[in-house]
């Protein structure tokens, strides 16, 4: 079975959904490690309760990003981690790190990218007055929320929506969508061809 790691900085609700999906074999891969840049992250407690190994660090203890990334990389290699799932990980990975796992890092973002990238995807969509937003799952590249898009799910913005009410609906989309996409990836059904993502539908065969 393929092995993967989840990187999370905070609440860890997506991590929790992923752990459940692994348990229920809706993700046919082994979650080997949870990595956090926040030693107090709720995500670490979720990992501990689930009996999953974790690694946490404080970036302030390192002079350079490459130093802590090297430390993470060693741990990933030791466990033969084949792909990485970012779930609310609030750090930009360096080109060095990305190149080691090119096409093997997924991220989820609470907006319809390329609209509203960055830390405040939900707030920014509300401020902009758009009538719909959503969730995007994409591959990670060197930019901020800029890699090839895998899938998007649209959510209308209702009159009177607040950041909290909208976030709640987006989260429930995320918790359903992310495990599904992770499993498609595990099954080799998500391919990048000339920078574009191709998802192989049920029953379809991919010809090389
Ligand atoms: C999610 O909304 C995700 O889209 C974004 O960070 C948030 C993480 O939430 N990248 P949680 O820690 O999984 O609850």
C-alpha cells in the first residue's frame, strides 16, 4: 500500500476526515505521518488519538526554511512516504522540497482558484461580493495556491452569510471531497499531462 503524510498547522478537521476515510478504506493508502509547524496544533492531538506518528517543529528554531525541510524530508524518506497531503498547512514549501515530491503534493483551498488564493480565501470572497465560491483541490507547485487544479466544487454565497457560516458549509464540502480526490490519486486516476490535469473516469482506460 502507498504511504502518505498529512501536513497540518491548525484545527485538523480535514485531517480527521482523512483518518476516518483511511479507516473505512475509502482511501486505500496508509497514513504514516502527520507533520506540523505548530507544536500546539489540534491536528497533532487528533493524530495522537488515532495512533498516528507525528512530527512537529517550530520554524523559529531554524535559520532557514531548507533546514527544517531537510529534517522533514529525512523523516518522510525513512518512512518511505510517497505522497503528501496539505490540510491547512500554513507554510510555503521551498522549490527544493517541491522538486523532491513534484506532482505528489496535494492541497485544498476554500475558494475557487485562481480566485482568492492565500490565507483568507473565504473572507476575500465575501468582501469581493461574489455570489458563489467553493473549494479547490490542486497540485502544489512553487507558487501560492497556483498549481494545476484537480477538482472544484461550487457553493453559492447566501444573503447574510458571514465568514463563519460560509466556512462551515465549505468545510463540509472539503471533508467529503478531499478523501475522494486523495483516493482517485492513490488509484492513479489523476494524471498531469502537459501541465493539465486529467481525471480518468470509471471504466475508462488510460493509453500511454
Ligand atoms: C481548510 O479550510 C483548507 O481549505 C485550508 O485550511 C483549512 C484547514 O482547516 N487550506 P482544518 O485545519 O482542516 O480544519
